């Protein structure tokens, strides 16, 4: 479920979408959501 958010074409609000997903995710997934956008070009 988490990966699906990053697999879609990147909209301007990709980071906002990651935050929305993280709200319902366990803590370790929250860290991944916050880190992955920063590592992506």
C-alpha cells in the first residue's frame, strides 16, 4: 500500500500524498514515507 503511492506518476503534491498515506501507516512506514521523497530525484 505504501509503495503504491510512489509507484504512480509523480503529481506536484506527491509529498502531500505521502503524508496522507503515512497518517494510517505504522511508525516504520512513516519514516519510509518521509525519507523516500527526499531520496528521489
